[in-house]
C-alpha cells in the first residue's frame, strides 16, 4: 500500500503538468465552410488547415468542389502545391493543355503562373493547397461554363 501511495504522489504532478500543455490541432478531414460563390462556378467548401505565420511561411487549405464546379483563372505570388486526396479534377496552366488529376496526384504551379483547377463533370474533388504569402491569389479571368464544358468534352468522348 505504501508503494502505491508513493507512485500516486509521484505521478499526480506529472499528469497535472501534462494537462497544462496547449496544442493547436486542426484536421484536414473537417469539411470546412461553404465558400461564397465569388470566383468559381458550382459548390465549394474551404477548410483553412494551417495559416502562415512568422515561423511557418505557408498556408494549407483543404478545398472540396462538388462535381461540375470550377475556379476562375488565377495566379499566386508564391509557388502553389496541390495534393489531390479524393476524386478527380481538371487542371490547366495558361498556354498548356488541361489534364485530369486524381487522388494521390501532386502538382506544383510556379509563382505568377496563371492557372485554374476544378472538379470533373462527374466527380467531386478534394485537394490540399499549400501556398505562401499574405496575398496568395490574384484573380485574372472568369472560367465560363462554356469553356469548362469544352474541357470536359476533351475527356468525355461520348
């Protein structure tokens, strides 16, 4: 009994100290908030997983787009990395052909390169976007439904 009391007396302060540590924990599994329909067509949810600060100079945002949704043309003041975690999406840089990116794909877009990305016509898409800076996005041109449909037709030969 004496040994049990000694163990308790030694362990109690350690458990109190352990509980006083504060962690900032976020999850990329959280859906996030429905984005205002400003620079895209369709439905999108954004989850700010990590915000840049003085020690970590980049943001991580989880974006989920319902099928048949697209962002407008835009560019970033720093490179952007997209990590596709679910579904399929179109990706295109100005002057290049569009491609389909799928879960597991990772693509880097250099800073100041105009591009757009979206879900495909038939698939939702979720990706993690890593990018730096306080001014991460400059919107340049609307991706119209007609343009999006023309890209979809390239991949859906019916």
